[in-house]
C-alpha cells in the first residue's frame, strides 16, 4: 500500500490504484432464520421452527454478532435496516424493539432511517403491527406471491388470499402507508389472465412498492429436485412479464430494477443501496455483509454460519464467521456490474471509481463491446443498459469477468 494521498475522490492520480475508494452509504441486514414451513421453491437460509422459538437467546446472539462487526464501520451512518428471513414476523415486536434499541446505541442511525420487516401474511396477528411501528419498523414487505388459492397451496404457502388481504389491511389500520407486496409469476399452470388478476388484486391494496419475480427452480430446493407440472415455458413467461410490466407502468409503478417497481419516491432505500454497490453489515445466521475499506483500498465480503444453533453458540467470536473474502482489484468490476446492471438507471462512471477505487479505464474495453452489441449506452458521464441489455443482463455482466 503506497503512503501518498490522491486529491479529491474521483479525481485521477497517476499511481497504481487510480482513484480513492470512498466508503459508500451503509445499511444493516438482520437475518431471522425460522419459518413455520419451508416453501418448496425457497433457497434462502430458512429453518422450520420446532416448538417454542428461542427469541431472546437469538436477539442476544444478534447483539454479540453486531458488537463483533462494529470495528468495520466505526463512525459511519446507517441509512436502512432490513429484517429478512425466514419469517421475521414470527418474532414478537418486543424482540424487534430490543434489537433496534441495542443497534441504535451502537451505530449512528440516519434521521430518516428506513426500517423494513418481511412479513408472512399467515403469521400477521392483530395488534402486532402497531407495536412493530412503535418499535421503529416503518416499512413492511408482504410475501404474498399470488392471490390464487390453488397456486398458494402448490407453492406450499401457509396463507390464503383472504388472509393476505386482511394482513395488509391490519398494517394499514396501524398506520403503515409504505409497504411492498411480493408477487411471483410463471407459476405452475398459471395463465396470463391469472397473472393479470394477481396484479389487479395487489393494486386494490394500494402498495407503494411491488416486487414481481419469475418463479425459478433453484438448486437445493424441493422444486429443483421434483419440478412441478405445468411451469410456463420461456416464451409464455416472457409474454406474462411484458404484459405485467405494461400493467404496472399504467398503474403508476416505475420499474427501477429487474424485478422491483415503485411509486415515485418510494423505491426501497435498502435494496437501492445493495444494487448501487453500497455497504451493508450482515448480522445473524447465514447473513452476508459487504464492507469497503478506503484505508486498505479493498472490499470485504463476510458471511456468518448458517445454522441457527451454531450461530447462537458462537456469535460474537471468530468461530461465528463462516468466511471472509477480500475482493481484489481484478474481480471488483465484475462484482460491481453484478449489482449495478440490475438497475435501469445504470451508473455514473465517477461512482464506479469511488466505489471500487479503480480508474474507469479498466472497464473501457467491456463497455465498448456492450455498446457495439446494443446492450448499453455510454457517454462521458454515465453507462446505462438498453432494453435489449436488460433482457440479457447475465451476458452483459459476463463481459466484466476477470
């Protein structure tokens, strides 16, 4: 590491590392790993809870885990908190409150902090939402997937469409006006009309944000081992996607990422920070984090042990860390594009420099290729995927492999 200093972040200097790596915005991801039942399509780190869940012991472990990672982010402001799972809504509001109190005593929370809790409509009890709100949760993400009761059964969900609508209304009654609905399409036996109906039911609930995902068969899932009958082929799935994109646009939802749509000003701050190659601490069983170090000019990816009991037994000690991966300069462009090219907005070239510490020249060649293939537009300031490029995101990203 050379001991000279460059000038301003983003200004060129003619030394080996090009530009300064500036710490980007910081988020906090908290993994709550238990579910009532494991869905056959789910490849997340989720575990079926047996008997009484150890909520207090797990929150204690989360706080020890946070203490261990604090030196990585001293003095930095946290802009968003996201409780993901598993099924975070299995945790009682006082457990969420205790963790947020402990975290805010240790970290600098931004005044307009976005705090999201993923919720399964089958676990949403009356009276909980106002207490989550009192604890500091100001955004809810509902994992509804579809409003078709037969499809919900096939997906192994524990709720029906009536429960889904009631859960959203309970949250609205508690004062939530900022919430996301997760929907999946290209479900087994799904028709275009059914996909359309799902969106219409969702629009009627007036969410600020919609996540619209294609069902994919992920390795290590029941569906991967035993694919369900009647999954729409690629052409049928594309027809559903295009039709639904038009419906979303007409209903006032702007697409800002591959599968994310929001009303104006209501994008998820937490998700945007991921996709803009921001930093995040990953706390909890199997959680992944990404932290940039301007001093060392590197990016660290860290993950925690996946099994909840192992995590609780080791949290706060080096044994709880599943792995640390320091991403070297050769891999950084690919890692950056993996995130940024999911966004419709693309990226500013100066942001590539400040987030990676690399000179924009290192990506000049693959950018030229992407432009020649009609996948991207690039000017002096910005690079942006075209509509064609968005259809072939994986191919575009592969151009940046080391």
